[in-house]
């Protein structure tokens, strides 16, 4: 479950204003939560909430809900009616990692990353991270992560890309925000030595093999 508590004078007793519960047994809603900024230009920040063991599109493929902060003030908010992104591969656990990456293509809208650390492509659990672009239309209903603007796939077996991701600002000064992905189990230098990949904004679409 997710408990929403409004900011207040720290001397006051904290009050839970809203509680959101997972839709099904074992969804593990709230394993990751991230404010990703205003993704559709409506003046309200949006929040991603991961349920990486949900079964919507595939068994344990995972679900990530996108909720406007404007909706958090709505006492009748229903989780099942919120826009969602779904992992298509069985047990990829989409939503285990979430990140705000800023405006990666300089269009004025905030973009976001969703991680699936147990995604399998060439190897086992090399992991994947999906870049979703903000736009003025927003989202409704269910969107498969297979439609993401960019899918980045780990380099080796058990790299687990998609757990740790973060914005790094405009690294090369071209006006597009850049970001980094970690593969904390990567073994190239030494056993589980790890690796970090820097990705330049507005440089890639489709599939990127790290």
C-alpha cells in the first residue's frame, strides 16, 4: 500500500490523507515511487508508482502507475482507473526502478525512466530501462513498455540494469538533459564490480544495447 501524508507543521500530528492499495495479491505496490515532474504541461507534477510483481500483461511482468499530484487531493481516486505502463516479458519486474530524467529532447516536457532489472534479451537478467517521453497529450489506459521511445538493454548476464538510474543534467551542453544507468552486478572489470553508463539525451531511439 501507499500512504499519502500532506506536509504540515512538524509539531502537528501527521495524518494519513489517502491510502492506495495494490490491485492483486503479490503486486508489491510501492516498491519504487518517484516524482517525475510535469510530464504533460498541465502545471502539476506527476508520480510514478511501481508494482513490479503485477501480472497485467505478463506473469510478474510488472505495472507502473502514472498519477498526477492533482489527483492525490481526490478522495475518490481509484488506482485501477489511472494510466499504467506494463512489462510484456514474464518476470521482468517492470517498475522495480524509477527515475526522473528531466527534459531529454528539449520539448518542454519532463521525461521518465522505468527499469526492469530481470528482463532477458540475449542473456539472463541483463535488465532493461525504458525511456518514456513527456508530451501535451498525456496518457490514458494501459500502455505496453514495448512502445517506449528508447529501450536500453544490459550488456552481460545478471547485470540488472534498471534498478539504479538518475538524471545527470546537461552533460555535453546541447540543451538536452542526460542520464546515467547502473549495472551494479556487471563483471567486466571484476566479479560484481559494477558499471555505470552515461546516455546523452536526444541521441537514440528504438533499442540501445549497452
